[in-house]
C-alpha cells in the first residue's frame, strides 16, 4: 500500500461556483446564498484505489483580485488544477486565459477546465469551452453545483486524473527500487 498526500487546486473568477461545487460534493447540498471565500479555504478527501491511498488536499482559492498575489502562491506542486468559469457569465470565461497563464509554469499538473451553472441562461457554448481547453492541453467538462449528480461526475473526473498520476508515480518508484 502506498500513501500519497496530493494537492488539488480550484481557481477561477469570483462567484463562478468553486466553493459551491466543493460544498455540494462534500456535504450533498447546494447553498444558494453567496459567501465569498476569503483568501483560500482547504478541505481533505481521502480516496482508495487498489494498492493506493490518496489523501487529497483540495485548495479552494478566492477569485477576488484583492487576493490574487496570495492565491497564485498555492499553485506550485499541485497535481491537478481545476479552472472554473460560469457558463452564464461570459466575463468569467474570458478570464480563463488569465488563469491558464498563471499556471503555465506548473507543467507537471493536469489541468481541468470546468464550465459551471449549466442549468442557467447560457452566455458561453459548450464548444467554446472545449476549444479553449483543447488549445491549452487541458481536459474539459461542464457541470452544476446545483445538481448532486453533475457535481459527483465533476469530482469523479478530478479524482480519476489525480489517481492516475499516483499510479504513474507508484510505477516509477517501483522501477527505481528494482534498478
Ligand atoms: N444556479 C447556480 N448557481 C450556482 C452554481 N454554483 C454556484 N452558484 C451560486 O453562485 C454564487 C457564487 O458561488 P460560490 O461557490 O461562492 O463562488 P466562488 O467561485 O467560490 O466565489 P469566490 O469565493 O468569491 O471566488 C452563489 O450564490 C452560489 O449559490 C450553479 O451551478 N448553479
Ligand atoms: Mg469561494
């Protein structure tokens, strides 16, 4: 059994739904009233895979510009970085490029671009999000923090890519022990 302590980071503009997604995933409920994240919050979720225990630290960054200098210091050593935008707010989609630029040095990280609030009135089409992700070499999906099912599907993707990295690290360390 190998244990990994791994870092997952959620970023994206203010009010796109980062905290709501995490809350829905961990507590199975949707909070309609906005409570801004001050700086950064942190949750832990442990996952098991055959021969692996993944202790996932999930960092939920504020989208507020006031905290930008602080939040960008949370990117180094992340295994998975989730860039969230709001499909009902075009400006948040236009910021995705800035977030991708802020993480460009994190070459080891898997990036997942996520369009949230799919049940709302759309200002951004699925294909536009998919294209931005494709160009950045990132994964893409849409979701909604208002839906338990879609939120579960969202976190499954995040957890699977994180677990896949752990599996690769485990294989690498196995080879180096043998050689
Ligand atoms: N309809 C709908 N509303 C959502 C969804 N996700 C979040 N919201 C609402 O959008 C608002 C902002 O959500 P938060 O999760 O606090 O946003 P955030 O990205 O964490 O914002 P910061 O902490 O300021 O960076 C809240 O009022 C939520 O209830 C969604 O999928 N659908
Ligand atoms: Mg928040």
